[in-house]
């Protein structure tokens, strides 16, 4: 069936919005090269829906919905962390001239440049990256404490050794 699955993700963005089309599918995480660096593992897929339409001022927009679970790495204990992904975002489509002549207001929110060959896979990856926090962590107090404690005492021992070494030079 056309429009299903992960094969066809390139759209003519203005046409897609004008005709109110919807595209649903799933993307394997392993195919999202830029996102992969943030993942503890790249197993599984994300589900997406992109809907074309217009905003209150009758300008073309794409509404992007993304669902899935990402395996991130906790920045405190470095163990894997399940991150439920829920992105819902409306993006204004702007033509090249509109973007450069300052037609946009601050309240317009997010916008992307309209393209005849907009790659939705790249757009979805970008939206996921923007939604991630800079330093994902487990809930306070739920990290595994062992690893940090071991690392602390190891560096304390190394430091003590260094201090002993310095003393011996006197
Ligand atoms: Zn943790």
C-alpha cells in the first residue's frame, strides 16, 4: 500500500500540506545515524505520523507525532535508561523568501523551510534529537550506587598514592 512502511518518506511538503495528506509509518532506530550516538542500543523502531494542513492564518503546516521507547544512557551511572518518547509538534512551512525577509513572528514557533523533496526520516530524527534532554538520568536515588562508589574509592586510593610519592621526594 503506498504511503505505508518506512520506504517512502520523501514528500513535496507544500503539496502535502495543501492537500491535507497524512503519512504514517515506522522507522528503525538503527537507520537514524545522528540519533544513534545518544542511544545505549539502537534496537526497535519509532512510530510516526505526519499530517499536512494549515494554521489559523491559513499558512501550510506539518503536524508531527512520534511515539516509541529509546534506550538512552544515564549520565550519572552510565546504565541503560528506558525513555518513553512522545513528540507532538506543529511546524510551519516557510518558503526561502519568507525565511529571509523576516516574515516570521516570534510567536510563530518552530518552522522549517518548505521543500519539494522533504525527507521525513531526517525531519523525524531532528525532532527526536530536539526533544531529548542534554543529560538524561534515572530518577533521583534509582541509579545503581555500586559503580560510583567503586570509582570514588579507586580515585581516592590513586590520590593517596600520589601524595605518598610526593612526600618521598622530600
Ligand atoms: Zn542512573
